[in-house]
C-alpha cells in the first residue's frame, strides 16, 4: 500500500468539498482535514517531485521509486525495457476550484530540443500526454473550436448585445485588440440578462479569478468540454487545454514540461507556443474520449489513449459480486479505491490488506489481487497501467 504526495495549491477545492480531501480522510483516520485549506492534488507514482511513500513498514525501502529501482522486474519485462527501468506514468486525483493555466505539452522531439535549450523552463526531455476522467461534473477547455463558432463569437460583439450598460472591466485588458474589447462589451454588467449564449458567466468567473489576464478570452477560441462522471478527455501533444472546475482522476507520462498560454502569472513562452500548437478545429463532442467495455470482464472499462506510456481502467464491481479478481497483467499498475470496502489478498503480500475509499495499491507485473467485498454498494476502482 502506498501513500501519495498531497498538493495544497491555491486552485484546489477547500476542505471536504474536495474529492482529494475526502479520499485522504477516508484512507487515514489520523488525517485532520482543515475546513479552510485547499486540497488540490493527490499524486500516486514514483515521480521525483512526489515519490509515493510505502506504508508497509516490513519493506526496507521507504518510497515507491526506491523499491522499483531495487526490483525493476516488478515493472514487467516489456515496460522495464521500453522505459529504462522506470514507471512510465504518474497517476493523480485533482480537485479543481479555480481554473488552472491554459497550457500545452510538447511532443518528444520538441521536448528534447526545449530541454537542451532552456532547462530552467523545461526540466526534462519527455513528452507529457495526459488523460482526465471525471469523478464529479467536470469542466475544461480542450482544442480549437470549429471555425464557424469562433467567427460567430467575434461577430456577436456587433450584434444586439453590443450596447453595454454600465461599467465594463474592459480597462483591465489593455493588451487586447479592439475586437477582444468588444467581446467584453457584449456582456450586460448590471445583471438580469441571459449571457449563456456568449459564455458570459464563464468570462466573468475567469476574470474574477485572473483579473486582466488575456487568457480569459480563450473561451471563445477553445472548446468548452463538460464531462459527466466516468467521461474522459485525452490531451495529446500540442493540444491547448485548461481544467476549469471539478474533480477527476488524471494519468500522464512522467514529465514536467508545460508551455503556458494564459490564466497564469508564470512564464509564457509565446514563440514556442505559437509554433507548436495544434490549430485543427474540431467540435467539443470530439474531445470526449470513449471507454471500451472489456469483453473478458464486463466490470472493466478501458481508456486506451494513442500513446504507449499509460492506459486507465475503470472497474465497477456490482453489489451482487462478493469476490472479485483484479487480474494479473504484464505491467506494474496502481489501483485507487474511489468507493466501497474490501479485504485484499495476494500471493505477493504476506498479510491481508483492508481496502477502503482512498486506498492506493501498487501491483507488480504478473500479480493478481483477490478482493473480498464487504460494502453493500459494490466498488468503484481506477487502475493505471502500461499496455505495450
């Protein structure tokens, strides 16, 4: 069993509104959740900046990264060879209250170049594809909208709503061109009018979180994607995106390379950003990544993105099943319990493991775990792995 790194960044949901906080509180009764503190991230993996702590004190290694380095066969033969003896993915839970920066991640070729030229901004030579799966209703921006949608937004400033009433925050956006200012001007700032067609409420929300940030206007160029629990979006190389609100599990390749575009006080590399972005327009519906139900096990839904580094399984065990086998695979995996309780046994573990909401297990390649369910409502698990 492993304990992940906790992140209390200011963008996180506060107290027990946060799924991260709820998982921490459920998994460890000694954890005290502060009602006014943000609980933003839970990291599960062997990333150098957040190496998971091993909770079994019979194991001499203290962190997952140390244990994998001493026992590389646990990764599985193919994974060990393909990724130089390292766990190729990082698994997370995110609880987002205020928007994260609009960003994109370079492909491998560009990452090597950027790391060599600007190591202070790009700390490694790896790509960083990501996938987010909603745990609660989740909002994000992803990819460029269809051209006709962008044109419609740009033209609407001259339409009926163009005569703004009262003060606008337009003065807060001095770097923006006149047409940008017009988009602010279409909003009625004294309330009482439906602005949903112009994304007005979202613009006001982002402006309140990042006053004067030009990134507020990206909502008119990028798709607004709304995910229901269990729905996912995949963020490939060069895809502009931002997480706006909600809770999700996230999996990514092990990298810290981020090219920011807005909604941030951090460094924005404009030249790299403009050169690298994927500008292909597509509707928001195309950004929802489908899960495929397993033909071998109907409890398993697989999210298998077009990258070798990771895949995610959503495992929904119905209440009627009281004994469930988490099957062996030729890859190390990390198992996260979202709902339900069980006692786990495996040939690798010397003793039984009690699994509850928030429990995190590292499963070595070719090991299986038997779950003896004790909850009346079944279980919901997520399993990150590498399918080569």
